[in-house]
């Protein structure tokens, strides 16, 4: 098993009385991590909310009924907790009425679980995100040299655990992931009647990775209004398929203030959506894949290292731009991403003059490991 960075974070919180919430798309390894942590422990009650009988346990729940269900178990793990109606109220009941019990819940759709628990569990929970395998996790398992040699492969097929653990079957695994998770679960759950529109939106976003996204243009392309486009994008984001980065703007009149870029959490999912698994050296979109890889991997680094940073891109009306910016402790860190190391990089003087308290760095295949390992 490839060790996960989140394991140490969870273990550090097992002795207090707060609930632990783990978000992440299906098949990222949430249950596997918890099974490892509680291996050979008989005092753990496992409840899989994908099962109707488990969901029925929580109907008209009361503290006395909860006590009867949990019994002598010290820890309660609720997998896919978002499937339970009013899960936030149920979790609050456990943490308030049974404080000697440790509650852990996982959810593959962060939006439903978050909406249900945000108010009831205020101040009573720790939250962690789990993503496809990170570069740092793979380096710890395989070694830096081997993982750097795998970079062209990762750019095309991504790093979902099943993809990494099934060499030679990457396309089939990714096809099953996109069919069973991206399409069926989300569409069924949200009762979206225009399923083809959501799929076409995903494909359009896949082609626009690294580019500024216009809801208006997407709406025209898909014959949808702007509000529906935004709703679908929020759904996909909250379901851990994509994430947004907004434009940075502070000082300059020509800076874009409302722009956004959209990235995929995993390159393999992105490529599966457009059915393109050509090797990186034969592709026209190698630069886009490089950018998506770095931005998504950097997100994992920040999350697992508990580094708090605001993330942006920067662009002006006359097309000057910076690929990626982090703001940490009042300092701006600006990055340009170049797949071709021979390509000369010049940072915008407009940016450097406007923001003198900054650090600049170009990330290319020769130094990216320093950017992704904390």
C-alpha cells in the first residue's frame, strides 16, 4: 500500500472529542486509509451509508437509539455519510450526547455533506480533503528518480490509486471511473434532467484547462443560461471533479477582476473526458497538461502540509499574465509554468512594478519536484 499523507493528520486527532470529516471523490482511498488506521481494532463500528439498511438506522434517530446502535464500540466510522438524510443533525447528536465515542465520516460529495454539517457541527469537527495520489506520496513510495521518470505517464493518465496500481490497464480504469462516478452518481443524485449538457460541459472545460473560462461563452456553446452553467460548475467542483482559481487584482486599472480558470483534480480524468491518451511528446496540449498537473499537485501539497495560501492567476486586458500566484503571510509568490525548458520566460514588468513585494520562479521539468515536495 502506498502511504497517504493524510494518515498522520487523522491519527493526530483521534484522541480528542471532535468529529473528523474526510472529503474526496470516490476511489481516492478514504476507506482504505481508515481501514489501515483501525486495522485489527474490534472497537470500531463501520457503517456504509451506500447500504439502504444503514441509512434506515438513522431515520427518526434519537440519542437512546444511537446508543443502542453503537453499543460498546469506541469509534464510529460512517462511510459515504452524505447519503444519510439530515446527517449533520445525526452527527451532532453523537458528538453531543455520546462524547466518549469518536466519530469519523467520509463523503464523496463534499457539497451535500458540507451543507448538512456546516451549522450543526460548528466548532465540533476537523475537516480534511483526500485527493488522488500526490507526487510527494508517490516519491515516498517509489523514490524520486523513478517518479520523475514516470512524469510523462502521470501527465497523461493521472494518479488515481487504481490507475497507479494497475499498470497496463489505465485506460479501462479511467473509463470506469468517468462512467460510474462522474456521470451516473452525480446525475442521479442531483436529478439533473439535462445529463448530456453536463457531460458536454465537462468536455468543454477539459479543452479549456489553463484558459480563462467564460460562463457566457459556455452557455452559448451548450445552449444553457449562465445561471445553469454556474450551477453545474459548482456541482462539479463540490463533487471533487474540478476546482476554480480566480483572478488576482489589487492595484492596476487594466487587471482582470472577475476572471476564473478551471482545473481538474486529475489529468487522467481530464484526458478520459476527451478520449485522448496520446503520449505527451505527440500532443498539442502538453503545456496545458503540465499546468493542470502542477496546479492540482500544488493544491495537494498545500492541503496535506496545512499551509494556508490564497491562490490566483493574473492577467490584464492587454494579455499580460502570470500562470499562478500564491499569497502567503502577506507575500506574493508568482510562478510561470513551462514544459519546454528551452523556452525563454520573461515576467511581466507591469506585474513586478505594481507588486514589488514578490518572489518569482519558473517551474519546468528540471525543478518541479522542489515545488511539489514540502
